[in-house]
């Protein structure tokens, strides 16, 4: 495993749990104690995590995941490929739920070329991207931003008002991007507010598509919102090809696409 890929994987594990021990790094990544020590020092030097006795913790344990701008810069090429593959799975005339995140933001940029959709989202960034492109390209797609409380630093709406609005819709597809995806526990998020929105979208859609780059596979975060049996399709990047976590997911999911 390349070092850059390994560091991304460590950050995903921290995002899912708020912390990670040196022992778990050694076990999860199959690396030596010395390699784990070097990676821990490197991530602290980058300002990506805080070194503590026995491992690493998130810089802000209340949210765990870094800000959206910081996350968007990571694995940008892989997320773009995942988004392009997701567009190929959609058809004109469909109603689509889309949650907030860096991968679904990339999807919003790709959806600008596809007319005839109704897109329901809680992502401020995705709604802006889609509405701006809609005006430029004269697309007849409809963009609905579900209103509610804005989650600080996350560029998304959440809360009871959002859930109630989602419950009024019936979508063909929900396209969600979790913090982690595991063959045993399914899709999960770190924040309760995000998980509640994702769960509501999954329940009100005919099919559930999960977009997850390779660093999220095999990761279990705090709150599960969709079991493996609820997932219709996983789209991930080619960096996942040799991961044991992907093999486990292929064994139980109806369809997996490598982008």
C-alpha cells in the first residue's frame, strides 16, 4: 500500500471513530510498529491529527471529520471518477435524493450535464452548483433544497424540519456518501444529525446507491443508517481493488462498480 493511500486510510479511521490506537493501525493496515510510528508523526506534522499516548485523535473530537474544504482536496480524482460512474446509473425523469459531502458535491457537478431530474438534497453546496449550472445550460432539472437548521461548518441542513420534508417525497434513488461502509454493519456516519438525514433518504427511496472511496471501506463509524441488505449499489474507486473489505462487500451486495 502506497504511503499516501495509507495516510488517507488512517484519516478515514479517525474520522469514523474520533481516534485510533497504534495497535489498531498495525492490525488494520498490516504494517510494522515502526511504520505506524512514522505515519503518526507525519499526520501530526501535517496538522491532520493530534498524537497522544498510544495513537492519534481527531483535532476536534466533537465533529471528527475535517472541514468540507479540507476533505474536498483529498482524493479529488477518485471522487470525480466515482461521481462520473454514478451519473451513468441514472435515467432522465428520476427523482433523486442526495446527501451532503465531498463525493456528492462532485456528483452535483457531474449532474449538471444530465437534464430531466428532480434532485432533492440537504447540501447547500450541491444546491448552489446545480442551480448555477441549470441557469447556464438551460437544463430542465428541478433542484429542491430541504430547509432546516444549518449544521455549523458542514454546509448542510439538518433537524426535524429536514426529516419531515424528506418524508413527503418518494424518490427513485437515494445517493449517499457515508463516513464508513462495512460488510457487517453497512453505511455509517459520525454525526447523529447526518445519520438521521441519510436514514430518512434511504427509507424513502426505491434504491440506495452508496458512493465511497477506498479509504471508507471496512470503516465503521458511530451511527449506522443503512444495513448491507438495503444497499442496491456500491460505487468506489480502483484503489479499493485489492482491499479485503471490498471482497467482503462484493460477497453480499447486489452490484459493485469500480470507477
